[in-house]
C-alpha cells in the first residue's frame, strides 16, 4: 500500500476537513514563515501517526503489530517498522521556564508577596525583617543565587527597579516575547491542552472539559479593540484568582502525577466581510 494513494474519507473524517483547514491555516502561516517545508512537516506527521497508532490505539492484552499500525495510519509496513519505538517528539520543560514560572506564580499568589488587593508587591532586593526578592527566590529554589535571577530578569525585562530601588514585576513577565525558548514552550503546551480538551469533548458522549468562547462578528474596529482590552482585564483577573487558589491548595497537597491547566485567550481581527449576493444577478433554477 503506497502512502500516496488517495482513499475516500469516512463520513466523520470528511466532516472534519473544513474545521481542520481553518484550524491549520495559522499554523501553516507559521511554518512557511519559519522555514518548515511541506516535506519536513510530512516527515513529522508520519512519525506522529505511527506513534499515536502504536500506543493510543493498542488493543488490551494484544501486541500491537506493524500490520495493524499500517492499517490504522495508511503508512506502508516498511515505514511503520522503521519508525516504531522511536517515540513521539517531546517538548521538555526548559529549566529556565520551570524556574521562572514558579517564582512568578509565588509572587502573584503567596500572601507574603502580595498586597491587600492581591497584586504583587514591589520588593526590596534584600531584607531580613520582611519579604524581599531574595526571600522570594529562596522560597522556591536554593540552587540559584537570587542576584543571578535578578540580573537575568532585569536583562529580559521581566522585572524593573522603581525610584526607591525596589524590584517590580513587569508586564513582560506574563507574556514571553519574541519567539524565544519560553514562548515556544508555552505555544506547544497551551495549544496542545486547548486542542486536547476540544478533541476529548468531541469524542466523549458527554463533554468533559470546559471549552467556551464569547464571540461577536460584524463589529467596528474601534469596538473590537475596546472589547479586546476589556477582555484582557477580565482574563487577567480570572487567571490571578485561579493562581492564588491553586497555590494555596498546593501547600497541603501530597503531590502526584496529575497536572492541571487553566487558560484563556483573546483574539480580534479585521476579517474581510462576506460578499453579499447581487440582487440583480440571475438566480439558479431551484429545479436544476
């Protein structure tokens, strides 16, 4: 069986084509911009198809065979045999991402480091009698010198010093910039979790995960911008509240292998208006 042979799609697969094309379009734009060619993408997809079929579709109590993986994926058995066991590409958590996110999460949630309204306090660099940037870093990790963390954060714009010399958490700390290691990690993690939740809801008889959006079309650009700005305020408040509750709950949690992700997104664009039918144009014969 050749990989290039076109076979008719089952009805469920055919129904997915239009939404899948819309879902993939921004990704294809990213691929073209960053030099990921179509042959390179097909190589990655071939590996993923084999990996998913091998592990996610194994029958209980039965050994997964090359023939069954080939049947599930449409990939030739010789290619299946070559690719099996290779493992799916993994997006490991960069050490800097894990460290930075934990420190920021604590600064946003722990009562010692927030004010009465739940906002992160400006912190003195050091201090023995109260919370400081040094004590914040030390409460998360003893493996790094707080001064080294501070220098890195100041250089990256994650923190700034105010007129009194205190360390202030900057807006840039919430949104990694510029296609760097941190941004690309969260790009893969957050899109994976959003898509995984949506896919689980499609495949399950009863949707398990919350996956909702508020959307309005036909708006003026000015109103779209105002709604975007207000949505950012609402979203940040929700994220900070969820972080505070999760941080407090983790203090008494025994720990385990589970993970949880609560995310939001806001998007607005000036989409081209759909063409309106010309009333003077001839209409097709309903009986045709």
